């Protein structure tokens, strides 16, 4: 009888613990299946001892920040913490090159934007419509919006990603002898021909999933900020690891804060490849959550009283410093003049961080297709070709980076598939600059958006809600014209559904449909009376 009682007690305790802490399970399984080893020294494949002779095409360095708010950098006159944390190195890319005043992300979330960057195609054209996420994550973060029936036969994690038959930028650049390197966040597939070295990169140093720790949580040199009000943050802290991998090797710990580590390795990779054309995709995970700053950067910002804002600002400080190191490495290795540097963010700042001014002056957050979610910094520097301090005002998007980079390298775009992007420098470098007039399209489930010639229609099929804005006069989306401009509404509805008809079904089903506040951070959302979009993922 005593053994039965003990057995029942143990089962009860295990069941209780599982009911409370089940969301730790993915991280525990990951630790068993793919343990994290000690730090490794990276040796990048060396290029030739002497520069490649003849007409060498430009190097291409694509720098992507993660969840960077439009107001996080100081170039546009703003900046985090009332502009008290300057970003001179990021700003210099625009000051020494061209800034695109109406630059747009490929999507309101991480992974689809990255697919757009590397393929030149709308994510929904290839079925990569949703950000890959495990059902455990969706169940914890979505609440009543979790779609249980879709989770029952949900594809395993190694099937969620950009299909291997999609042509990527590094695959196309091989024609001109480019050596391609990816550093940082991938988020386009973890297996089955979808990893970076399967998709055209010669070398990869980073992590395959959508987020990672920047340092060990208990490191003496780290300052953490946990958002207790945010279920996403709760899941990340429970499951993420402080780890990277080199090519297809096992995971190991970096030797410093992730941002500094990636920057220093990028510098080493530039030095190794200085004598041959190279493409570097430098995908930082800053300032994505979990928020972790180096203590030295945190201590340097003692004037910021809000702890979360101070940690976030310290992460930006480290990001800007790292980008400065990369730019200096181009100069020191004698390749700066003939290197095309592109800087952008995968989407806007996240409302679940709890900081209200990240995307100022725009409304909306990451996840939404309001300007705050998709209007991103978009800079190009190429000293040999692009005049310093120039600008281009037509709307451009992540899909254009593929075509622009191929044109710079002298590579013809693929003829066997629809490429949505344009070579934007072909327009921006003309005098006078012609207007780039074409529709831009975004979709996640029933939330669909089109923009053309400064007019933007957002449509929510689940509830019939529409937002129509003339961004030429109202760039911050304050006045909804869907009622007062019925002819324009019908015109752009036709354009939207014409674009929508060209897209394909998602590669995997939605797990969530949840309302997202447009104008409030997660911790400040009122109980009633606020505007929302419905996010499907």
C-alpha cells in the first residue's frame, strides 16, 4: 500500500510540474539532442594571396538588424532615450551613401522578411508566409487564439523553412565567383536542405532558429531585462541557448556577447576574403528579445532611468559599435570603395518589449503591417557608384535587394521564376530620378496589404475591417479614408486581390489567430476600445 501511495504521489507531482512548466520542454529536448560544447576557434577559408585580377565585381555586405525600431537610430533625427544614444556608424552608411526614405520590410515578422531578402520574391509567392514556430510556443503565447486542430498534424520543425529549390542570392552569385558567408541568425530552416550551406553559402557561423541568448543569463558581465508581462519573453528565457554552430558542426558557446562575437568574426572573415569577391550576410539578432546587454554598455548609459530602456539602448550601442568595426575592416583591407553595403532591419520594433517610442513617429509594431511594423531603415553605401548624402523617395522593399545585388555583380536574374524585386539603383542613380511605380504586397492569413504610389490599403478579411491611407499626405496613418474615398478603396481592393491571386497556399497551416494592438505596447493595452489587427501565424 505504501508503494502505491508513493507511486501516486510521484505521478501527481510530475503531473503538477508538467502542467506548470511544460513550456520548458523544447529547451530540455534540444539540450539532449544537440548539447552545447566549449568555445571553438573559427578559421575562415582563406582567399588567394593576391587580389583577383581583371574587372573584379563589388563585394556585397548585407547587414540586417533584428526587430530594430525606426526610431532606434539617430539618422532620421530620433533615437532611443530621447536621442541620447547616438548610432554614428549605422548613420554613416546613409551619410556616405544613399538613404531610401520609404524602405519597407518583406513582412512584419522575422523569417518571411529574410526569405524576401535572399530570394527577391514575396514570401507568400513561395508559401513561406508564416514565421516557423513550435506548437508549444504558439500554445503559450496565443491563449484563446491557439488553433488546436491545426497543431495535431503540424509538420515537424525540420520541415518548416524556405524550400531548397528556391534560388537564393548566394547561389546566384556563384556565377561570378563570389565566396558567400552567413553570420548570425538564419531562421529559414534547420534541416532537410534548408540550412545556410544548403542554400548557397560557403560558410556559416550562427544559429539556425529564430532567437538566441546573447550571453549566459548569470554571466558577471551581462545585464538582463525580463518582461514578466510578455508570454513570448517567458518562453524565450525558458528555452533559448547561448550557442552558435560553424557550418554543420555541433553547437558551442561564443566567447563574448553575441553582437560583439559576430562583429569580430565578420572582421576576420573580411580579412580572409579581401583578395576575392565575397558576399557577407551579417544577420545580427540585436535588439531582439531576450534583452541582454554587456555591463560596460549598460554602465555607460546611467542617465537612462528605465531599466528595460537602458538595457535595450545598451544593446543598440553594442550593435552600432560592431557595425563600425565591420566598416573599418573594409577600409583597412582596402576593399571599402568597391563594396556595396546594405543596411536594414527585418521588421519594426516589437510592442511586447514595452517601450512605446521604438517606431516613432509611425503607428504599429512588429507583426502588424502598419508603418511601424514594416517601414524600416534602408541604406546603401557603395563609394565607387553611389554619391554620398543622396536619397531616393519612391517605395522600395526587401524584395529589391536580390535584384539590386545581382545587377551590381553583373549577374542576370533567373528566367524560370517570377522575381518581384527591382534593381533600385537603376532608378535611384538616374538624374532626374524616375518614380518606381509598382504595387508592394504583404499577407499573413486574412490580413492583406497593398501599397502603390503612396496609397496603402490594409484589409482584414476575418472581420471586414479596412484601412485606407494616403501616405503622401498622411505618412503616419492617422486618417482612415476607406469611408470617404470609396472609389480609391475599390481601386486598391482590385489591385490587392490581383496581387493576392498570384500567391500560393502557405506551406504549413496557421497555429494562431490573435488580436494585436496597433497603438499600445503589450503591457499598456487597455481592456476595451482600441484598434487591432488579427495576426495569423
